[in-house]
């Protein structure tokens, strides 16, 4: 097992095909030293899923995770993927200067919205990139200037220079295809998975939490996540319903910090616990919540609604196309521009009732069908071709459309 020990090599399971040697795949491991927002968490889960599929013989490849110098935000245990610390730079400089030199002999898989520009321009490496979303184009005021400028510069290079582009929803694929029609044939969809079954709730970060039964928001505190209206809804729920409300997340380095003013009369009921990187602690927060409110203005394939549903937490989400694609009829929907609509949706699942029970069951059914292994398999096909997959490596959960949840409950209020 490899557990945060860069440089140790582990041999793969024997190949079952016996023809050409396994193709080499290098994973851009910069996500390991970044704050764990949705993009970084997805990259971790995809890497772990690839590792397990290598061990089971589900995929045939020679995989190396390339990481920059420096401490990791969280350990990552791998059994079959080699981990190598390379280069001498950190951050963007490492990704742009050091990384491509060490990936020349194979395919470079970049899971976090960016890739080395020189490799894209000069074909220094065979690059496959995962673009989760382009929210900085539709909500530029949510991001700091340096982030907006950097991603506006790199996005055209990604669309022109990457051999294959993977995104996380059909909604986002259509958005990317409109931006760069010539790239449309190279764009494929690999939806995010859900909660890892082997992570169980436990308190590991010592967060001070209210008693179970609170309202919950999980995600970045930013304009495109609709933070201001979510906070207004939380304040009204505290005043009118006597609820506590917990915000998990932060603005991070790339987001503009939104205004956050909590009136004194409810200050003891509105809790900001910051970033939670430990999965077991986050699981406990989901389990003890009465509901999750996630009225985002822009999403591609969000994690929190599916994760909360896994733990039997009813979820209220925004009535936007990407959310229907991700969650189907397993959620309660609201108008993200109306705080009154949010409150009506929340209050429909607050009391113990048959309606609440149906909402929980529908959400859990949806969450069960979201699988990281399916996503990893689809990414492998984009990066290495279908021959890298063993028989039945793709379980099928990633291809289930939201329309299949006909027996579930959904309400738009």
C-alpha cells in the first residue's frame, strides 16, 4: 500500500490480455496539495477508483501519479498506482514547467480544469483534460481577477490542444461545444460518482456543531453558489422556525469573499464551520442534518446533494437543468432566485411525514446509482481507448438518465 509516500513503486496485477504492453498513463497530482473543493475531491475519488480497478483487473494500464513537492492536504492510500514526486517548483509553476517533462512517455491525464500550456501548444505530451465547468465565464464576479484571467487564457488552449476533453454532465458538454464547436467531437461525458461506501461517519476534526436536526449547506461560499440568498433563507428559518443552520465551506483563494452579515438575534443559530477536508467528519455532518439546502445558480455535476441523500438527508436544490440531470426525481426543487420558494421547499420536508419519508427514499435510490468506478472507466476510455477496459468494467450507473427515476418524488415550489 502507498499512503502519502511519493516515489514508491508498486507492480500492477498481471494482465489478462497478453497482447501489446499496457499503455502508460500519468495523472496530474496537483490536486493533492490543493484545498479540497469539489474538483479536488472528485480527482481523489477518481484516482482511488482507478487504483481499485487496476487491482481487480478492470482496467489494463501502467499508471503513475505525479505530484509536486510539499505536504498533501489529506493522505491518499493507493495499492496499484505508482506515486512519484517530481520537479522543484510548486503550484502553477510546477504544473506548467515540471509536469510535462515527466509525462512525455505516455498520456497525461489532468483532472482539474487545467493542463500545461506548453504541452498543449507544442504537443510536448499527449494530454487528456477534465473540464468540470466554466462558471467563471457566466459568473465572473464570483472569482478573483487572477483566476478569471488565468482560466480565460488556458481554456482556448485546452479546447484546441487536448486530444480528448472529459466533462461531468451533458449540460456542460453542450456548453463547451457552443464555446468551441470544432472541439465538440472530442468532448465526452463522465458524470461524478457519489459517496464512497467505505467512509463511515466519525468526528475527526473537532468542529463545534449544534445538536442534530440542523439545516445544512455544503459548498464554496460564493455568488455563483447563491450564498447571499442561502444565508437569507437560513436567517429566516432561524427566526421563524427556531432552527440552527450550518454552513460548511469557505471562499478559498480563487473566490471573491461575499458579504456575510448575521443579525445579532440569530447569531447563535447560524454556524460557519469552515472547510471540512476529512471525509468521515463530513459524513457525520450529513447524517445529523435535518435537510440540505443547495440552491446554486450554476452547477455541472455537484457532489453535496448526492452525498447528503446517501445519508438519508432530504435535499432541496435549485430548479436548473444540470441539477435535474444530476439528481433526477430524487430531490425537492426550488426557484434559486426566490428565498420564499426555498423556504416552501424546505418546510415541505421538515416535519416527520410520509412525504418526508418518500423524499428520503427517492434521494437514497438516486445516490445508490452514482458510482466513481463508472466515471473512472469512462475517463479511461477517453484517455486510453476502449481496449484498456476488461469485460464489464463499466457498471452502468453512470449512464442512468434522470428520467429513469419515475417512481421517485419531486416537487418544484
